[in-house]
C-alpha cells in the first residue's frame, strides 16, 4: 500500500492528509461530510471556534454511528467506526500541524 497526499478542504481551510491510494475516495467523501456538518453547526451561530465546531460535529457523527449500530447495522457499523477513528486521527494530526 503506497500512501498519497490528498488535499481536503474543511471549513474553508485546506489540509494535507496522507492515505492509501485505495482509501482516497472514502477520505474525500468523509471530508466533504465533515465540512457540511461543520458549516451547518457554524451557521447556527451557537458554537464559536474551529475546535468547538469540530468537537460538536464529531459528537453528532458518533451519535449517528451509535444509533446505526443499535438499529442492527453492526457489521457495517464496525467497519465504519474503525474508518471514522482512523480518519479522525488523520484530521487531528492535520489540525495540530496548522497550529489551531
């Protein structure tokens, strides 16, 4: 598995993330979903600051994942959960590299 650098834009900021070539599309889709969620949260005006918006988006996505697992989607949910954790780690590293 060779890694490639993928550029994603989240909340109007661009991040570089290394990921295996075969996971590129999933990463792009995940980043797009996260961007949409974070923009929606920011749009309410109730949460201010990139870190707080990111935490709220992560909590909302985690809650949805747990609901899906409870509804009987455990087989697909387990893979999605590990993917979510891996992508969350990559985004954490990207955020820490920007100094935010």
